[in-house]
């Protein structure tokens, strides 16, 4: 029963985060939404028993990809999509 409640709670949080990531015009805000989404998804994997997958996703995606994306955005000077 607790697993069902937590899964529904994660879905309620994750779906708007994913939609906000693609719909945001400001690229920096979009990167932050992507980072929060990936951290929440990693927490969901860890909660469901996939601790290795959750840890790898946290290290690879959040640690490397989002950091690279943020540095690229900051160096390119891109503020928002036209």
C-alpha cells in the first residue's frame, strides 16, 4: 500500500517537471528542471530497489550531463529560445 502511494506521489511530481523542462523558454531554468527531474527519478529507482541504477543515473546524468549543459549555456550566453 505504501509503495502505491509513493509511486503516485512521484508521478504527480515527475510528470509536471518533465513537461516544464520541455516547455520552458529560459534555457537555464530548463536545465534546472531537468536536474530536479533526474534527481527525483533516481530517488524513485532507489526506492523501488534499483540502488545501482539509481546511483549510476545520479552520477552520470546529474553529475556529468547537466553540469556540462549548464556550463555550455553559461559560456554560450544563450538566455532564452526565440
